[in-house]
């Protein structure tokens, strides 16, 4: 595994800040071991993913403040149409490369993945330079996020426009019926905020959930459990077990959702998840299977989630619960 305990601790500290309390906290002490580990991860090359289409990432002038993950050779798609996944980063950060292994893996399976922000870590990142400090937050409030919820819908808008623009490399290569929102931690809450988008067909929420303690403004807007009522598609929560700071929030979301098909899969690795493992690790594999099932109707992928002997039901690493599906026996 590429992700280390110090790095997980640092991510958890960030999550505590973003998932916040009503009080302002002193900044956590600098974890030098975690910073060193992050520097090691930054040196790792981008990976092409395990899918049929070797993937790459890039910034595109026509879509500022976003990072696009896609198959390198679009002509190799043949008749395969690209699905589109808009991604919110952990901490609602503006580092669109912070989950690059995970997003490259998804793209390699024939998806156009659009992350908010810019390439600020890993290959292609500019030299580290001082950043403008965030405006001071009033007492009892969190600082404003570096990305906006609208960045997710902007990415979808751009992709669908490119699909119809003569001369675009994506002209006619996107299936407008294959649209998903996804995100990690604070970015997962951003994805839930745009769940009402009529174009979306499914959501994949990682290590996240709406705060149980009441509305929060961590994404720049007040978000409460009521947002769950806006869901109109199947949704999966991919959580990281009881040690995940978002675990209780995600489990409560699952319990409350009673009007659409919903699944929650737990892999007990803590809030840092498997994002920095090769090809995004186990969580990326589950996300790809879910997208292939929900967006493409792939029967083989569906077997990981439904049926008495579903793949995740038999996988000792995972625990799976699901409801409102046609067949949900075998949950554990």
C-alpha cells in the first residue's frame, strides 16, 4: 500500500477541520512525516489504469480551474461512448490531482472524469509557491472552500457542449445518458448538493456523509440532511469503516434514504481510503463496477452488488448493505 499511517493522520486532521464543529480550532501541528510521505507520492508517475484505454490527465484552456482525466487515444474508443464523472476533491481543495490514481483508473475504463481545481501535486504540478491565504472566517465558522459546488455542474456543462461542438476531440464521443457525480469527504458533500441535477444517473460518495450534528457550511453553503430528499437516482456510499471520521455520517445517510436504491460498502482502512494505492486500490475498483452497472447496465458489474452471492457479499474485506434494489438478499 502506498498510503502511510502518518499521511492518513494528516488527512484525518484535514477532515476534522472540514467536517468541523461549531468552534474554531487551533491548526493541527505540522506532521513532517506525513509531508515527507506526500512528497514521495508526488514523485510517483501517473499510471494508465487497468482498463482497456490507457488514461492521462490534463488541464484544458476551455475549462479553466478543472483537471480532465481521459483515455489518451480517443480514436481507440471506437464505438464506445464516454461516460462523464464530475469529481469533488477531499477537503473541497483545488488540487485536481490529489486523487489522480483513483481518477486515472476510472478514466481507463472509458470515462471522462473532470475534477475541480488544477494540477497542484504530482507530475505536471508547478513548483510549490506561497498561496494566497484564505480570508479569515468569523468565529464559529469554517474558512471558505477553495472550490465551489458549481464547479461540478460546470464540468458536466462543458463535456456535453464539447460533445456537440464540431472540431472538438470529444465530438460525438460522449453519451449524455451516462452522467455521474462523485467525490471524497467534503467533495462528496458537494456531489450530494448537485444530486438534483436531472442529467445525473448515479452518485458515488466516498468517505463522506451529511453531518449528523446539524447543517454545516463546509462547502460554502449550509447543507443538512434534507439534501438527501433531492436524490432521484441510485447512489452508493463507499466508506472506510468505523475509523473513518465520516463513517457515522455516511451510515446515517444510508439509514435515512428510503426513496431510491442505495448501497453502502465499507472497507475498514480509515478516512484516507485507498486513493493513493496503485490504480486507486480497492475503492476505485468498486467505483468502476458501480459506474459500469448503473451507467452501462453491465450485468457482470452488477454481480458485485446484488444477488445472494454478490461479489462484495463474499469478499471478507468488505461489508455491504443495500436497500430499495429489486434483489438485495445476502447483505452483511
